[in-house]
């Protein structure tokens, strides 16, 4: 995987339904943990979303010296699966 790769997001929206766990996104949480910009499963400010909402931007800015891009994407894919599993267990 090269540095121009794109994170393989499934667009489930689960990360946007749990922003109460992300202090940097407090301004987007109306109190229920669901981002105010989530419409269906998509972000209505996607092109201008906060940096923390972009796996690729976070990698380039903060993690490129600690992980390869494929390692970083794999870690994020694992985190996505965990969030999805937690949500399934709630239902």
C-alpha cells in the first residue's frame, strides 16, 4: 500500500455515532454522542471535516514516523470492527 492509498471506510457511520468519546469533537456533539453532521451514514461536511475524522490526514500529520500506512490502516480497520461490534451488541 502506498502513501496515496485511501482508507477503506465502509461508510457505516458508527464512528460518527460515538463522538462523545472523542474530546476534540465535543463541539459537534449535541449531547447524544452522534455528530451533528451525520446524515444517514454520511458526513455532510466531509470535504471540510475535522482532521481527526480523516484517517489519512491523521496518518500523514501524526503517525507516519511510527507506522507504515498499511499498519496504520490495519489498526484503524480493527478499531472500526470493534465499534461496529459494540453497536451490534447494544441492539
